[in-house]
C-alpha cells in the first residue's frame, strides 16, 4: 500500500468533545506515528499535532471526522512524497 506522512493540526475549543476526539485517535492508533498536545490555559484551548503514516483516503477520513466534532478544528498537511512498500 502506498502511504504518505502527514500532520493533522488540531485546536480544541470545546472540551466536551475531548472524549470523542480521543476515541477517533484510538480507533486509528495503527497509523499514528506520534502526537503532541499543548494545553493553552491562558486562552482555554488545547493545541495538538498528530503525525500519521497512511494512505490519503485514511488521512482525509481521520481529519474529516475530527473536524466534524463540535468546537474542534483540524487542518492537514500531507507529504508530497509517496512512501511505497
């Protein structure tokens, strides 16, 4: 399968969506390379970055599911180089 490396940038403004976000990430743990979360207490938000290695359909599906959560926004940057197995 041809895969690409991507970063999904996430901003959480509604903490009621955190459980659903974590469930999405757990469901896709097999393609997650790493994750970093930073609580920005001064603004009452959290900023996250998720590094993934997956096919573009999977990357877009994960980002789309996250972006549909209330009070959560997600943007994705996908590598231009295909990692072929």
